[in-house]
């Protein structure tokens, strides 16, 4: 198709440039008209009988600098006798009915925010548009995401993250203060890594309501769900995915074991010295060494740890709980139920030998989550993908500079994840 030079340069699909002028202020004004046939919005019948023209200002991307775009928009008679509309204004794929901006602008705004992770306000300034326009473009993009119910995830992961610091809001009428829950839970397809849903809170209601809203077939298709050791998530899953195997995340269990070692170290130090640890105490100075996985210790580290146990831990209590921690890590690395069961028996023996209340508590947690640990060992389903998403979420929080509206925040998470999954 041959077009004139201005139309080719301006390159707005479905439009022809009718004139271009430079205003006194240096601003360029481009006048355009649609080259597409116009179909009635009531009945769809195409009409060529023109009623009137009206000038409409349309926001658009910058084309070699800022431009003001004026669309000479036509109104047509609808000649279809059955149709209730007498006249209709034309609309195009670039500028649909009621829109005041071009599709290419909205696309560019969405890409700037989602693709490069820029803040909405920053993008608005760069494009010379309002923050609202950027946010509306994002909201519209979310509506175009594939319907979660049309996906068929086999393995799900659920994880919580802090959305921001705790806030309190006062009801102006009752003067009552309510605590605003700063937690959100993310549901991720473990095979694609795509965020399927973001819900408020980290209790069973948020996740439960989300699962409840999914069709039965969708829920039956899920075979494994990986979660943190959170009783609330487990409750929601028993309710809405009763036949699905639940796996608990190995990393979170290792963290519980590390927390146990730290607690015992602090308590033993307090008991032995009657004060908190100091840099001069080997056990305090080498606290990180205690938490490192045994297989990752260098020879030097291993020797230092032996010294710590020999010099600073006369009771042997610390070495005993360190053995418990390492045994739990060994257990989580086993590849079969038989090996895991044997490792658990050994863990029980080590806990008895240690005789520390913190170690017993850890062992009770392991027992309470044993079914989920077995699923973890057989399926290897962990929340690692969810954690990766949470890192991306932290970036969104940082560039968003604290979202006032958490719907906007959820929008951003879903779009970013969809973009990453498609890439
Ligand atoms: Zn019509």
C-alpha cells in the first residue's frame, strides 16, 4: 500500500495524516483521520453515509518528540432499519470507543512499567501523561491475562511475603482502630513459575477463598502443593484440595533447625556466663559457622568448629543440637521413604541424647509435618519458584515506592510474572 510521507513517518495503524504544523510554542500538531470502514456499534453494519465530524484530542506516544494528535472523528448514519441507533461515531482498534489515548501508547506504558520495572509515576513523567493513564493501562492489561481457570497447573506453590510494615487505620465514625494486615500470599504454578494469584493475608481464609473460586476440575488436576510449614495454609488445603498431596518446603525446615541451634547457643551462653555472648567468646564469634551446612564447611572451618565445641561448650549441649540440625538436613536430602524413615529414627535418637527442649520442639514439628515431608522426599516439590517470584516482588515494591492501593500492587505482580513466564 502506498501512503504519503507524513502517514508513513507517523505510522499509526488505521490512520492517515492530513496535516502537520508547528505551533508558536514549538509544539507539533498532527491531524489524522481514520482510513478504516466504520461499523455501527449497535448492529455492526458498515455505513458510508456521513453525519458529521468532530475533532478529538488523542494522547499518543512521542514521535521524534512530543506531538499533539487531533483526530477528525466521523459520525455516520446507521441505515439498518432493525437497529435502534440512528447514528454512531467511528472507533478503531487503536482508539476504541470512549478511549482518549492510542492502543500503542497504552502498550508502551505497560511495557515501560512491567518490562523495565519503572515506577508508574516515573513512566508517566517520561511519556508526558498522567499517573492515572498509566494505571488504567495496567488495569486493562491485567484483564487481558489468560484466565487462571483456563490453565491446568499440576504442581502449586504457596508462600507468604510481607507487603509492607504494619499500619493502623482509624474508622472516622466509630473511632475504632483496625490493624492493617501487611501480608500477602502468592500462589504459583511450580512448573512454569507463573504467579496465578495474589491474596491478602497469610491465614487460611485468603488462600481458601481463592481455591474455592476455582472450578472443581481445576482443583482435581492439582497433584502436589508445596507450602511453608504454615498450619493456616495446610488447613485451607485440607478443605479445598483434600485429595492433593501437600509438600513442605525443605529450606524452611532447615531454617527452623538453624533457629533452634541459635536459641540453644544463646541459652547455654546465658547459663554458663550469666550474660549475652561477646565477640571474645568462640561460640559467639563463630556463630555463622554453626549454621553453615556441614558439607559446605572447609577443612579450616571444620577444625574451628571442633575447637568451639571443645573449648566453649563444656556441657556438650551445643554439639548435640548441631548434630540434630545436621541430621535433619540429611533427612531432607534422602531420596526414598525408607531412607527418610531411618533418618527420622536417628534424628529421634540424637534429640533424646541432646536432651534440650528446643531440639524436642523441632522434633515435634518434624513429626507433625511428617506426611508433608514424605511428599517432599518423593516429589521434590519445593517453594523455590515462589521464592524466586518473591525476589521479583521485592523489586516491584522498591520501584513502586510503597503502594497505597494494594490492588495496584497485585496487578503489578501478576503482569510482571506473566511477562517473565512468556519470555
Ligand atoms: Zn446500527
